[in-house]
């Protein structure tokens, strides 16, 4: 009996490249993560000279963000390295894009810097709070806030908000270049035009607006929701860290 068991173990096939093998560095989702970094790096290297190419490669990097998680679950290749790589790449890519927007729109630079700081603060506080609670990533939520729990548990809603944020930044980036300020003009009702004028946006001849103006308008609601969630996430994560320290201090006394 013992021999048959040992033989079956010996004959058990080793997990292949598309399984949970021993080299975490070469997991498929991690390879996708490396590609994300490369795409983003190239996008920012041409951000000042070639907006179209920058947009395409940043978009490719953003699409890879969706793919790495899918492949990690598909091939059972989830890893701590992959989780950290995913989060850090998210934060770095968004921060670099906001830095580029600061150079294009210097008059509103404080706004972009505030958004950058809020993004980093909220996610790092959330990361440390979840680690203190014993979770593996910042998406494994034990937050006191219903809004934050709802956000991370409903991936479609979370994806919608994230797409809206990245899309708004990308559209704003493209609108910072003259060739895109007149791209794909769309006729609008006269009653709507004053709204664009009040926002300081330039109208095209014939009462038309660039398509990018309309796209920006569509993603603004999701963008606002995401920033509100960042604020709530920061506040609740800070409260969790304080509670963790207080609990740990109480245990030390006893």
C-alpha cells in the first residue's frame, strides 16, 4: 500500500507554465505586470512629443491591469509579488499621468497635485490597515465603511469608477494638444453650449464641440465617486490603524 502511494506521488505531473509552478517571477500575471510597467514607461517617455502614441501605450498598460487579475485566477497564480506589483504600478502610472497634466495645465497644478496626494495617501493607508487586519491585499476589505466595502466587493462598480478616473485624465491629456482640441467636432443643442462656455472650454465654429468634451462629461460622475471613496477610505483606514495600535497597547499592558 505504501509503495503504491509513493509511486502515485512520483508519477504526479509537475505543474506546467500555466499552473502554480515554483518560479513566481515567471507567473503569467506577473509577466503581464512587467509589460504594464514597460508600456507605461514608454508612454511617458513620448508624452511631450507624441500624444497619440502616449495615449495608445498608456491604454495598453491600463488594459493589462484588467488582464493580470483574470489570468492570476485562471491559472491559480495569485501571489504577494503580483499583488504588490499591481498596486504599485497603479499608483505610479496614475501619479506620472497627473505629473504630466501638471506640466500641460500649470494654472490648475495644485488640483492635480492634490488628486495625486489623495490617491497615494488613501491607498497606502488602506494597504497598511488591511495588512494590520491580516488581509493579503488592500482589496481584501474589513473596513468600517459600508461605501468602501461595497466598492471593493462589487468589481464592476469598482472597475467603472477606475475607468472613469483614468479616462478623464487621458482625455484631459489629449485636450492639452492642439490637434485634439478640434478633433471629431459634434453638433450640440444651443441650450447646452453655455454649459461648456461656463466651464472655460473653447467652442468650435458652428456651435460644435470636440468629441473629447462630451466624453469628459460622461466620465465625470464616476470620477467624483472615486475621489469621494478615496476620502472615505483614507478616513476609515486611519481610524483602523489607530484602533489597531490601541488594541495592541492594551494587550501589552496585560
